[in-house]
């Protein structure tokens, strides 16, 4: 189907016809632009929000904790924001985290991992792993259920969530209960049909994604590592259940769906859903795109089911 009305209107705001392509813009300008999007947004209330620092291998890692308005000992979603490993922060994904906190009735721990190119692969990944370990060790202090921990993220954050889940299994750590992968990056090769079909015109472009990969990896050969491209993982058995969301007009669509199919073929429980008529990033604009709100509710439903076992 064509772009829906919400997406057309949003795209006209975010990427007007006379705007430069994303790969033509300095990353510092891109960062400022991403931080300043819709500053007038209302913040969905949650029970409590607290910013902390977690010890990581490269120094402290800022995290933001969102408590749900519920009694008892809630489960936890550790969330990694998108932005091509180069952009994004606790603020840019505050709305998603608040919405998931309430809809899934879980604590959300948003991780402000180190960004490339200042901190290239695998620094950001190692920050994310440290955050998950910290949540597990601090569960009693936080008043959460350390045996019900999920990971999730969007775009580059979906990449990090998938890799963290794989590494958690390989380290024989206590199992995670779910992985929420929202239009995830899974393969550095950029060879799918959706890269050709959606190369430009839908906010995230093929050349823009190439720029992000180039900034993330110090050497292009690192893209062959399963720690960078989870699709390169040979054995995908024994992983937590997964929810994989993709968007019709997204260069990343096919690689996300291929990863979901491989997870399922390896014996994991997987719910994969393609959202028609929308482009990459639509979940982050749930206040402007109705299907973004639908996707958050769908994700929350899947999280709650996994937390309930």
C-alpha cells in the first residue's frame, strides 16, 4: 500500500523536498536536529523516573529508570535507543520508554550507551551488556524481578538488543525472557531488495545507513562479526522469545524479517509483523502516526505475555 496519511504528513515535516540527504549532513548537526524534534511533546506520566550511572568497561554509563504505576515486583525491559549507533540519547527515546513502561507494566531501563565515531564498535555494545548485568545484580535494590528481564531497542538499538541476547546465551548467563526488536539492523552487507526499493525518499536512506555503518565500524571487515551483524550468527538456537517489527518503506525491512525467520527456524518463539504504509522510525512518532501507537501496544502485549511466562 502507499504511505498512509499520517506518514506522508510527518515525512513532509522531517524531510522536505529541498532538504539535503542524510549522508550529506554533518553528524553533529544531525545530533542537534534529532535532539530538538518536537520539543513541545507532553511527557506521558509514569510512577517515577530516576537517572543513574552504571559502571561499564569504558567508564560510567548513564541510564534512566522508569517505574510503572503498579504494585508488586515488576519485570524489566532494558532498552537501547536507535540512531545508527551515532545519534540518539535518553531524551530522544523518552516517549517510547514511558509508553512501554505503562503499556507493558514493567520497569524500563533506558541505556545511554557510548556513540560512534568517538567510541566505535564494540564500545556501545559493551555498555549495553554492562547495563543488563547491572540490572540483574541490582534487582533487589530496585525492587524489580531479576528473573524477568527482557532486552529491546529500535533500529541500531534493535541490533544491540539482538547481539546482547546472543551473547547472554553464549556466556551461560541467567536467561533473558524476551527480545523486542523494532526495525532492527541485522546485516552490514546491505544487499536486500528493500535496500533497493527504499534506497531514498523515506527518511532513512541506503547511503545514510552506509554512513552509519562506516562511522560505527573502524574497519569494514568487522561487519562480518556476529557482534556487529547478528544475521552472521551461525547458531540461533536457545534464545529468548522475540518480537520483530518491520516497516514497509524501510531499507532495513528485509534483513529484520530474515532474522525473524532464522530465529523461528532455530526453534525460538517469534512474532514478526510488518507494518504497512509507514517508514523507518514510525514507532518513535506514535503521537503523530497512529500505527506507531498500535505498534507500541502490540509490543507491550508481547512483552507482558513473555513476562507472564
